[in-house]
C-alpha cells in the first residue's frame, strides 16, 4: 500500500515548547541531530521555556543530550544543529512571551509548533498562538495524552480546531512511527493468505502485551496523574488493535487509512467494570512524588470487544505494566481448533492452537505456529513456529520520522480528531468506575486476577524473547 504524503509547503521553522524538559532531552534533541546529519533539517529551531536560561545554556543542554548514548559521530551535524538553535524565555501565560517568539521567527511563513509540555498547558499555548497571530499557515504538533477522558479530549479538540484547521493538527503517538508497528499494516494487506482467516470464523482471540521490566523511575508525579490505562492502553495498544482489526482502505492514501482505524474505535464496545483488572507493583507508593495511599495502576489488563461484522464476539485481551518479567511487546492472534480432530494427539479441546505472533520489541519478528508430524509410524506431532526475524538497522527512530513528517505536512502517522474521541469513549465508563488496584510482586506477570480474566481463552501467552523458543 502506498500512503501518500501531503502536498503542503514544508515548515520553514520549528518551535519547541518545553525545550528544557525531559522529553526534549531524551528524545527530541537526538532526533533533531539525526535529521540534520541526514540533511533533513536546515531551518531555525526555536526553543521556548520558562527556565531562565540563556542560549548558551540551551546549546550545552542539547550537546549533552546528543552525547547521552555515546560518542558524537557527526561533529559537523552537531555544529550545524547548534547554529540553528534560538531561545525564547518566558511564561506561557504571558502574551509578551509570544511577542518575543514572533520576533524570533523573523518572518517565517510556515512554522511548526511542537508542544512537548505538560498536557494542562496545551490549550493555553494553542490559544496564545492564535491570539498572537502565529497560527496562520502554521502547524501544531501535540504530544500525548490528548485529553485524560472523553470530555477533556473534546474540549481540547475544540480549542485546537478554533485556532488551526484539522489538517494542520498533528497528534503524536510515537508508537505509530515504530518500524514494527508499521509492518503490521503492511503484513496484513500485502499478503493474500491472511484475509480468508482474518475474521471471527477462524480467530479465537487476540492478545496484546506491552511489558516493562522497570518501574516508573523518575516519573512518579506524572504517573499519579495518568496511570497505565491512560498512559499506554488507551493510546499505544489501541493503535495496535486498530491496525489489526481495520478493514482494507478503499483508496491508497493515509486519509483512507485513518477513516478505517477510526471505525474500529467507534465499534469498540464501551468497557465495563468486570472487563478490567488494575494492579500496582510492590513498593510503588514509596516512589518519589507518589501518594502514600495511591490507587493509581501500574498494571492494567482488559477484555475488549469490537462490535463489527468481522470481529463480533471475538475477545481482545490487552495488558501492560511496569516491573513485569520482561521488557517486550508482542501480539498473539489465536486461531480456532480445526473443525474435526482426526489425530489422537490433537483431540483435546484445550490443547495448543495455531497462532500468529507479532513481536514488536525488543526486536521485530513474525511467527506462525503450526503442528507437524514427528518421525515414526504413529500420527503424533508437535507444534512448531515458522519464524521470520525482521530486524532492520539504519531505520529512522520514531521521533525523527514524526517530526520530519509533521514538518512536511504528512499526516499518515498521526491521529485524527474522531479517532481520539472514539478511543476515549470506549474507556470512559471505567476511568472512575473500577475496582481498587491489586498488589503484585515485581518481575512477575501482574496480579493473579488478570489470569482469571483470560482463563476461558487458554490464558496469557507470555512474550517469547528467544526466537527458538
């Protein structure tokens, strides 16, 4: 499938709100450095923050960020990036800050504004950009989470649309720019053998696991406002569900793809209390900036149904958590048993079924599990995997791809307004109406009640890190 790029004029300046923050340090500056090294970035980069810094301090911060993963390979690229940097210091609530930004832009006609700031400031900055006359012919790039429930997402969409047209609003979910995630879309629609079985008649269930072996680290304050359901499942895992469940787009462009993924979210059955298990790892309440009696989940598992013709009645099981046994992301599409069990070793209704496995991290792979006969006279076999490793080196990192795409007006990897609101509508009923968190030990697979959620469908398949497993 060819997903066409937008035809709009490329941005002639990039403005980074929150330039002194953690996201800029960990992700943005390394991405900008790589873009400069490839020749994809040669416009002014204007940082905005309220840190009372100078341009010299910002340049030092950027250099330290780029050095975090080792030696600087392209010193000329670093020098070029630093030469592009500008800095505006000021309060986001002060109109004078935006007046200073306007002067720093020096007549740029198509700037891109990247909001790497706390979500509570999104509306403030967007409104101020409009009031300062900076939004005309510009783009705005908004980090997740886009709202924290359906009402706030709708409110933020109204604010954004009052200042920018929809095709100039780029809502980031960096998961969508990962090579392995993009491969799901390609694998589904580039191979004809999948389509006949990719429906409720042959698929028994789908499992998606995003596991992390570490805790919240220095993000306790953020996690207290978000939790696993908002931070990971409602966006990252829902995006994977959409790519797996969508219908083939009628046209070869990203607008058609967005239309089909939005339909998946709209078909999601709103979650109920019994569909969700929330957990909290031992010791979370002792993390910095975490409440003593916090009920915030660091683990979440849920059972989801998509009320569409293709998927009616098929359960989708999603789980994610901190301090689990592995750091890995994996999808298992379980197929139903053959209609007639001819062989003695395959007569059990609870035995292993064929499946497709998409491993998305720590490396990328696709596997198909099938039964094969063992040597001998007896018709006895075992299940083995046909395993395809798909690790690709030299690919763009997600933030390189996303920032570059937004600056050229390519909306393929971003999220549309209707999809954001439909995804929130599915989880909205259980954001407040849920059971208390269940404690779980570190480096296991979460609370036992998460196992009970999926017991009827054979239990969780934990990620297989060893390709030969």
